[in-house]
C-alpha cells in the first residue's frame, strides 16, 4: 500500500468526472479502539479540527438538529462512528433507498462532517451532533452522470437537508459545461428550499470558476497544515474559502470497497478539496443550529475567513469556526 499521496482524478468523455480525491490511504493506521476511557482514540491525528478552531466552537453549538446531505458514493451504515448519525437517504445509482458505499469516498466525507464524538471509538466529526443524509449519485468507480447528481441535490433539498455537501471534482471541459448547466439550477433550487450548498473546488491546481457567478454555492479550496494552499487545489471561484484538505483522517467502510481493499480498519487518510468541503459543511451546520438562514451562513463563513498573507489560492481565506460562531451570536 502506498504511503505517499498520488494523484487520482478520473476523466471520462461521456460522464461527469467526479470525486475530488487526490491521495490514497495512509498505511498502518490503527483501528478506532483505544485505551478505556479515551473518548475519541484517533482524535490526536485530527490536526484539521484544531486548525479550524472547531473545539472552541463546540461550547456554543455542535450542529444538533441539522441534516447534512452528502451527495456522493453513499455511506457505510454500520460504521461505529456513523451509526446513529444517519437519516434516510436514497440511491440514484441503483434506484433504491439503501445508499451503501461501494467506493469509500462518501463514508470518508461523512465522517469529516459528522462522525460521533466522545463515543469511545475513532474520530470526532466537525459537527458531531449533526445528522448525515446519504445520497448516492456516484458508483463504485467514483463516477456518475450530471443527471443523477442533479437529482440527488434536488432530492436532498426536498427531503429536509439543511446543508448539502458536493465533494465533486469538476475540471476541464466538464467544468465549462457545468457553468451553464443544470447543476446551477439544482443548487439554486436547494438554496430556495433553505439549504446551504457547499462544493469542493477540484484538484487540478488551476484557476477555475466552476459555477455561474450568481449560483448560491460556497466553493471550498484546500489548505495544508501550515494554512497555505494545498499544491493540488483549484482556485479562482468567486468568494471561495479554504479549509484543511491534506492527510485528513476520517471514516472508511468497514466492508471491502474500492478504497478499502487493503485496509478494513474503518479509518484512513485522504487528501483533496473533497476533504476540505465537508469541514465547511460542518461549520455551516453549526451556524444553522444558531438559527442563521443560508445567505447569512455563507456570508458569516466568508466574513470570518482569514487570509493575512492575501494568498490568491486561499480565496477569502481559511475558515475559522470559532470566529464564525461568535459572529453569529451578533446576528
């Protein structure tokens, strides 16, 4: 199993290239069980939580009563860090109500957003009391049609999602098609239903405006441990923000899937804007619990992002959960 990241973006001429994953699993990860009394045994490896100042925000809000739809490859419903965190979802790939993750990407994204905390296993999610709505629009190979992705966004919004996470890697020709395409209308529909839509910027290290400028979407670039732009991150989307996306530890399926052929411990590290987006979705969930509407949530996250070096690849800057929650108190 490789121990170094390797670029891993798929493109197909007839389907939307999705799944903004940049690296593969880290080798040698331990299981989620630790010493007795350890609330989250792998918490020490979650550098991103501290970079985002999420623990400082949890004293005010943990995202309770908020539903984050993960429009992705599905989820492992039996994962010990996700059990009890799920609401009903849908599978647009197989056309049923069992969106089981056969890839691993969606489970990883879900854990970043809302894995359980203080439960004696694994990790803590960014919004540890939020719920995950798994909406499967991508197959086991990590690709899916723009039609299914659009249906997934609309279905999530119509079924009560408060935040919709799109860790999809639009790039090249597909991004240009999307700018005037149906995903913009689906996102606008979701916003009108009261959902905040958060989307990964993609991993081609290029300047890209993937959505129409007036589409109400919060685009997320990726940063590293030092708060600098990740080498792979796309940038240039209007009013984008950044969040940690390098060597991110999260949940993976406990069953065999594309990402877990050599690792069924239930945890692993991936890198990409796919990992950055659900952290911002988690912050959006925290602000939703504070009573903010979608426009106010997006504006608060943008207003409190920090970019002291004015680095263009960070967009408006790195998200600061504690500052955003504090600012929300005054709204």
